[in-house]
């Protein structure tokens, strides 16, 4: 059961980081958006694989 909570937390972090990608892109911070995009993809992938 605890592994499912970890997976949910990782997916939540990934979705939160996607919001940061949109925010950084709106502000014109392209490098930050790319870094957050990669982090978000890794977090969501980790959450799905952990499930």
C-alpha cells in the first residue's frame, strides 16, 4: 500500500512541475521550462513505473 502512495506523490509532483513549465514559458524563461519539463517527465514516469 505504501508504494501506491509513493507513486501518487510522484505523479502529483510531476503535474505540479508541469504547471511550473507553463509559468516559466509565460515569463520567457526557456531554460527553466526545459529543466522543469524534463523533471516532470521523469517524475511522472517514475510514478507510473512505481505503481
